[in-house]
C-alpha cells in the first residue's frame, strides 16, 4: 500500500547496487507525455485509464521493456506491482525465480507517514489518501499483498525493517 515503506526498501537495494525499476516511473512518463502535471489526481487517472484501455498489465509490460537495458544482473527489484495481472505477467516472463515481497503496515501508521513524505504525487489530504487507497485496492492490490511470497512488516521499528530487507537481498 502507499506509504508502507517500499521506498525505504528500494533505497537499501540501491545502496547494495541492485538495479531498481519503479513501475510508477512508467506512469509518470506517460503522465508527462500526455502533458499533465505530476500530482496524485493526474497520475492516478493516467494509471487507471491506461489499465482500462490497454489491460491491467500495461505497466508491467512497459516496465519489462526497461529490463533489457539492465546488464544480466542476478537480482533486480521491480517496485510497485498493483494487481495479479501484473504479477502473472512478470511470473510468465521472469520465471520461477520471480518473487513478490509485500511490505505491510497498519493504515494508521501509513497515514502518519503520508503527512511527512514529500513526493510529487503525494497528497497531505487524508480523504485524498484514502481515495488513492480505494483506487489501488480496486486494481487488486489487496490480492497481491495477500498472495505475496514474502511479507515483511514495517510497523514501527525502522531499524528492524531495514535489517530484514538487507537480509532478504543478501539471501
């Protein structure tokens, strides 16, 4: 879910020189291509409209196109899977070694974090944050989290969370 700590896990991957592909970057590219400002409303609308027009796995397909630019790495991180169709696409293309890691946290903690983060597509309005949650859940994000191969809690202790992520990447 948004504000769960995925970006923190991505930072750790980058610190370990693990390539990261952020699916949201594909949405941002399309949003800019359409001449729209990067904000929660526009990014959400583009993500939703493209899924309706081109299929639920459109962002996985666009992300997969970027994988060929990465030199034969043993590991890479794809940040931002939002539905089963995207997960299924990657499993088909990347094989049995593709695993889904869900970062879990309570809604209360996520909402606190939302008020402190300053990314271009973030909102500080709790109603808009909850609207974003509903939008992403409507794509099937809850099913991806439920069926994740690995779940890592990021409830309160950031040091413990970082340690678990580091161990995962070392493994």
